[in-house]
């Protein structure tokens, strides 16, 4: 199969919707129709093999999911609605000869369909040794309603959309040789969750999936942006400590956290990981892709 043949198949799978996409895959560029009273938000992310993932532990379907998920999380952190995506991938010749790309795009399209995102273009190429993925997503907000990192003020309260530390714990499991049995993108349990061993196995599976199949908080991002609730927001891709430091730096503020109120992922304790400090993982681990945001006390 040539690259042109492969792209023709991708084009057939990139279904068009009434989304403002005038011309999609097939020309030198996509054409989207801007809507009055809207701003466009654009984000880009790279995933590089042996830096951001390892082929041995990342099934191609889950890599396709994660490639889009990390960009959707950035759009959500701006309080925007994701609309279109551009996806480029470079693979070695040995990977091209397998079904890797088919599975990769299956994972991508499954998540795209779940959030109404249209693939508007991209590229496929060869690389000497490692896989490289470039994900670009364009979103929309009502004019002036994008949420920046610079809007927090003294007295604002700090929130996060979910539990933290699970993805970092999942990475520790992967690096120790653990793996997760996935059928497509769904994990399957092998041990009854009713036994202590079963509960531990289920907790470890959940941690692995937090790392391999993150769930971007698209609905939360849109809600906080459209309702003008969040004064500042950032996605927790580098850990709570780093994310909050970025937000404070941009806003010119400081912050106080109470350790007992940080929502540490309960699966970490149930998984009984050796030498793992759940609070440290929540603060510094990263890749949970939750949204960290501030709200004025009068809007709580």
C-alpha cells in the first residue's frame, strides 16, 4: 500500500458533519468557515517514541486515542469546544508493513466521534527508527470567553476536576514490567474484583489505563468557559505542583494548598505499589489531564 492509498482510506473514514468544514482531506489545505462572534483556539502536541511512550507497552489503538486526548485536554483548558483536528504521523518501514496505522486511526476516530471532532487533514510519512505523532486541534469559544492562565486573583478558590496521581502510578507500573490486556480499547479483568487480590489487580488496571487512555475533560472545559465560572485554568499534564506554579506565575499570585484536600487517586493505595508516595505522585506526577482552575468565592 502506498501512502496515497492509505490517506485515501483515512479520508473515507473522516466523515463530514455540519461543523463548518467546507473542504477537508483531499486538497493542499482544509477550509473551515469562521462563525460570527467566535474565536478560534489552536493547540499542537508531539508524541515521540521512547520519550513520550514506548511501543512495547502502548497498543496502537490507545496511542491513537492518547494523541487526540492530549490536544483535547488543552482545548478544554481554554474553555473551548473542540471542532477540527489535523493529525500527522511518521513511522519506520517495519511498522508500515503491519496493521499498526489501522489500529492507531481506530483509536483516534473513536475518541474524535465521541466529542464531535472532524479530522480535517494531516500527513503520513516514514521515519528512520521511531514513531513520531503530531496532533493539532482547533476549537471555538464565544468571543472573549476563552479562559487563560492569567486571570486568577487573590482570594480565588482552587479546584481540580478529578483525582490525581493515577497516571504517574500507571507509568511506574509500566516501567516495572506491568501490562494491561486490552480488547480494542477496553481492558478486561482476569481476577475477580471481590477478592483482595482481585481488588489489587483491578486497581492496577485502572492506574495503567489512566496512563494509557486518559479521559480529557472536554465537557468540564466547555461548561466552565461558557458559564464564565473559571477565572483561570490549566490542564494537569505536568503535575499539580507545576500546573499551579504556571497559573500563579501568569496571574501574579501565590497559592496555598491543604494536603488533606488534594484529591489523591484512591486506586494508588488499593494497588499497593512498593515505595509509592500517593501525595507526591498527585503533586508532581503529571499526565492525569484533569483541569485545574480557580473561581471567585462569590461564584462557588
